[in-house]
């Protein structure tokens, strides 16, 4: 080991250099009490920024264009997680394939899975598709029930409440500010969500098929009926046999829309929609999925416009 002034260099670095470096936050000096928040997905980064205001510094890992279950891990994620006070995630194993291992690699015990800084925002949401037995057999991606609640407009209120609670739990001095931030955010989204419900009335009772089982909360909100999925099970590639069975069901049920998101293959849903005489609709799976869906609320609006346009064009 190299020695400097008789002290092994790494120890010297640990004593002198590293504390100095770690005290320098990226991007300039921190405000007193600034909370370092890392969000797995842009939906939660958006909410944390809106609720936390100046008290929080928010970093988001996913760009929003990825598959929620398979966000490619970049080396730049590790230093972000190393400095995090709170790690916000959807939970219900939505990020199971990429986030817990990253959090474990970040040398920050606070934000490891199950620790006080690891925050999942699903509590309070009426979980759809909860299985009888928790299992990841055959690549099952939804072992604890369906985790795609972020595209259900009805779920934003609960997600935001959980974000505010997590911020106040870490930074009690800011509790009043977070409460006010939450109230202001809800005052914006709640009337907007009610407008979505009214504008989405034509979707009531419409029968749809999705690529992945990612639309049950969206379907619940607008009263659409999900007849099936192109994937035989979440995360399992569509097979010719399964598609033939599904096409037969679709014909008897009068399916109008085949829905996929921006991260999924578009060719197969397009072909399948044509095969069954339905419209092919592309929605976004999280904030940031598309340029015009850069916030959680913008995503909900984008998805409604896409669904209504699909219904207009359905054969
Ligand atoms: Zn899924």
C-alpha cells in the first residue's frame, strides 16, 4: 500500500479528502436542511419537486422512456444513490429487476430495500390483480399484484400523499411546508382528474386488449373492460398459439382497442389490432415516456387523448 506521511494513502484519503468531497454536493452548495431525494421514475420525481419545493433536491433515475420493469442501469446511478436521504419507488416489485440491487451497491444503508429511506408509494392504493400465492415462477413480473398504478389517474392523490409523508418523516422541520406543497399539488390534480373522468366517458364499457398487463388501473378509472393481454403472462413473450386464442375471444367480445406503451414493440400490437379489426393505441407507461407527457398529470392527459383518438379511429 502506498504511504504518504507514514499513513497508508487510502486511510489518509478517507480522513482528509473524502469527507471534504462528500461535503460538496453536486451542483453547488446545498440549502440548510436540503433533502436529497432520488426517485426511481419521473412520476415520483415530479411529485417530490412539487411537494418539496426548495427543501428538496430531486434526482430521477429512469428517463421515463424505458420499460418500467427493465430500466437499464447506468454507472451514474450509484453516486446519486450514495448521497440519497430518501429513495422513492412505486414498489409492489415494479422496479424489482433493477432497483434493489442498485440500492445495495450504493454503500448507503439508509436507502437499501426495507430500510427507513427506502420508500414505496403504493400503500393506500386498492391493489388490483393480487395473486393468491406470491411467486415469480415463469418470469412473473407482478408477484405482489399489479404495480402499474401510476397510470391510473385515481392513484395520483395517494402516491402524492405518500411522498409528502416520507418527506415530512425525514425532515420534520419541513412538515408544514410539505403539507402546504401537497395541498397545492392536490388542488391542481384533483379537479384535473375529475375533468379526465368526464372527458373519458366515451370509454365506459369499451373492451380492450393490452400488450402487457399494465392497464388495469387505467381501465378501472375509465370503465374499460380488459379482455386479455398479448403476453400470456406478465413478462412472457406472446406466442402464436396464445395470440390465436386471444383473437378468437376478441372476435366474440367485440374488442375495440389494442393498447401498448412506448417501450413495447409496436409491430405486433399493430398487426394484432388489424387482425381483430380494432384500433392500435400507444400510451405512455410513466411520466417522461413522451415529450408531451413530462409530468404525472401530463401523462394522464396524454393517455386519455390517445385512447379517445383510438376510439374515434376504431373500425
Ligand atoms: Zn408489469
